[in-house]
C-alpha cells in the first residue's frame, strides 16, 4: 500500500481527555470506528487544522500539514481537504447554488459556472439550485455538502457520521455512492462512525479507537478473524456467528 | 411648537450620532468578546456593562472626571483645541454612547455566539479567511440580533437623562434633548409642553422597542 496520509499526534484537552494516536492510510476508504468520546471527531478537527495538536506529524502525500518539531502548522484554508460535518453544516441563508459555489476558488468566473453545472448533475441536484437547506431532505443536504466540498478539488475527504442523518432506505445507495466517489477520485477518504455495520460495509481499512488510542487497525477481515481484545472479539464473534451487522457501541 | 421641534431635532442628532458610533464600536467589541479568548476579557466585559447598573449620574460624574475641562482627557484636549465636551451636544452624545453601548454589546454578542461553530469551521475549510467568513456567514446569520442591539441602543440613547445632565447640562437649543426638556417644562410649570414631549418620546421609543423585538426573531432559526 502506498501511504498517502500519515497521522501521528498527541493532544490533551482541558477536560482531562487525552489522545495519542498513530495510523496511516493509502488512497482508500478508512473507517474510524469506536464509541463516542473515543476521539474520532477530535482527530478530524486536528486533520482539518481547526485544533492544533500538542505534538506530532501529519502529512498528506508530500504536503506536511503539521509538524511540531519543524514548527509547521498549515491553516485549514491551505489544507485542500473536504470536510463533511455530521449535520452537513450547510449555510442556512444560502441556496443550494450559493452553498456549492461557496467552495469555489473563483465563484464569479466562467469555470465556476461549468463546475457548478457538473456538480449538480453528478450529485443529482438539478432543479434544486434555488432551494434553501431547510427545504431539502437529509439525503439531498448531504449531496449538497459533498458537492460543495468537491468544488475545492480536495486531496482528502473527511466524513463525520455521513449516514447518521439519513433514512435507512437510502443508506445502502449512499454507501455505494461514497465508494464510487472514492474510487473515482482516488484520494484517501476517512469516515467516522460508531455503527459496525456501516464500518464493515464501507471500510478498506478499519481503525478502532477507544479512549483516545488506536486499539487495532487492519482490513475488516483481519480484525474479525484476529481481534486484539475482548470487546473487539465479542462483536467480531457476534458478527461471525449471527451475521449480526447492526452492532454499535 | 418651536421648543418641541428644537428638542426633538437635538434628541435625534444626539441619538443618531451615538447610535452610529455604538453600531461600529459595539459590534467590534461584541465580536472580540464572542470569538476571542484573552487576558482581561471579563474585566473588559464588566467595564462595558457597568453603566447598565450604575445610576446615570455616577456615569456622568466619571465622564466629567475624564472629559471635563479639567479632566484626564478633557484637559489636554482643551489645551490643544480650545474645545471641550462640556455643555455641547457632542457631550450629550458621549453620555448616550457610554450608557447605551452595553445594550448593543450584550445583544449582538449573544447573536454572534449563537452562530453554529460548524458553519464557521466549514467556511475556513472551504478556504475562506476569517474576515470573509465574518462577512458572508457570521454577520448575515446574526443580522437579526445585531439590528435588535442597534435599535435597543438607539432607544436607550434617546431616553438618556442623568449622565447627559452631568456633562452637557440642560441648555435649551444646545443640550436640551427631549428628556431634559420635559424636566425643564415640568419644573417651570408648563405642564402642557411636558405632556406633549412625554407623549412624543413614548411613541418614538415604543416603536423602536417594538421593532427591536421583531428583528430579534431572525428568519434562519
């Protein structure tokens, strides 16, 4: 596996919670799985440059995002990532069109107009250009958020609980869409979830978080067959025995 | 009739001037208090807000100490320019500014703090600077609260009496705003004039407060 993203950092919060993690990813779908409070979302904020780690090294391809020894800390504006917040964070005072264009580097130019048109087609949003987020369904909002993130031509995609706010009925199709998107872009896509079924269905690589540490990392198969602790073994066992895919922390 | 118009015109001049300054300074202070952490933040907050609870005469007293002809700032200013805030409409505007500023800061700060942090972070990740984010995301979403703050400050400035009396005095045509003219009319036994002025002030202030309430219920909640 070519390493595209390497992440190593320590961070202690005022609340007493502290993190110390290290993992790497290729141009694949990486799922961060673990109970809430394990540090998954904090990892995203650190990857995005919204929170500065106490020490560590974060690198995407040949761009160093953060290096505490070299005193490098790229601001979020320069990191070229697409970040989908759990509730999509669409600007409520902007239409679909304005939201998507917001991500463009030169929203007034001709290129922006054709990029916008392409996004509308790609994410099945034609006809919804003038709608405000309040008048969109959960699935539509997610596609607007994805389209907006894609306008930046990101080199890394971070998706925080992308399926938590959509109906069960559309989850399967969104999973397929996300997989296709990652295959087309060929960039690392990191997905946070606390739902095992989702993790197993999406992950090329599964990273299990607990209490601010990585408990185990590997392909879903490796983890199910060689669980490294009792908790993982328990749900891995259940998954194998019962085909139970709905386990979640 | 002449007296009513003069007082109303002066009140408007004083309140509009004070409110314009409050809108700029108050919004900047509100933003800093809402989005930044720094030493002395609570002290600054308290300093801005204390005129809310002090008797206006005490605020006026401090204004004289600071801006009077012998004041810490007033004395050098008088020496340099030969001009002073004392007994001028600018003095009345200064009093209105200090007394009404905390309303603007408190109301607009609450509105700025209510803007979802995820939206601000999304804007940064999408490559926008803090200034662009403020212009395109924060201010439009906090618009209702900011407008309410401006209107409340205007209403408070319009009704300012005690601090104005201390620094600007009560000179008809120069510093005799509506509230001060009501007092003068009442003192000199002109009950009809006092009544008319009181009704005018009530109508203006009532309308402004009504609008402030309406503005606060922003459309994007």
